[in-house]
């Protein structure tokens, strides 16, 4: 009879330990996400270049594409992408600050209200037996007329050894963009 009284608490303790361990493993990400600003209804949005601060060629272009399509998939259909000529990042030469300034000027000439930009700080598979994918991003929403950053987020996430790097980037980008998506004025 005494053994039965001990078995139930031990099982519960084991389940609790497994749950805590599972949460700890799943929480392989860190984010700091600003509160979304009040956004104008019907505003014109654009995507500006993402700077690549990694050793991975064209990581900025990949992150831009993911962020742009997350916004589009969540109802931001009136989204403009800067002309390709404004980002001449190549395999060996990253984008420079002048290109970002030129992209912001393009956004002003197009009468855009807001523009999303960012940086890629990590985009790789970690070295080791498992080779986990790891992504680090910053995002900024710029009020185009003033050039002022009105919202910012930063985050890093790693995945499991068999997970695609792009899937980890998509999950992180979706998490980081969620306040902007939620704050979109309803028509």
C-alpha cells in the first residue's frame, strides 16, 4: 500500500522533469521585440536591403525574401521591393552603407510611408556532430519621410540538426514580425 502512494508522486515528478527538459530544449531562441507603433491605415510599405554581417554569401537577400513573404502572407499586399540595382551584394562583396542610403532615397521617391530593413548577424550551420542551423537577425521599421526607426526587434534562434536553416529563419522572422502584423489597421 505504501509503494502505491509513492508511485504516483514519482510518476508526476518524472513527467514534470520531462516537461521542463522539453521546454528548455525547445527554447533555443532569444528575442527582444519592441512594441509596434500605431500605423497609418492604407500606408505604402517597402522592403529595403538587409545588411549581411555574416560570412555566408547573400544571407541578407535570403532574410529579406523571408520577411517580405511573411508580411505578404499575412495581409500586407501593398508591399514594394527596392530595385535590384540598389543592392549589388555579391558572393564576395557585402552591401555598403551608401547602398542603404540610396534605397531609402528610392523609398522617398516612391512616396512610401514605411520600410522594413534589417541585418543578418548569423546564418549558418554550427560546426560539430549535429550541425544545428543558427540564425541571428535584427529588423527595423523606418518611417521613410524622416528616416527615423519607429520599431525594432532582434533575435537569434537555433534549430535541430535535421532542420533546414531557412525553416529556422522563417520561424524567427515570423516571431519577430508578429507585433507589426497584429498592429495592421483593419480596412
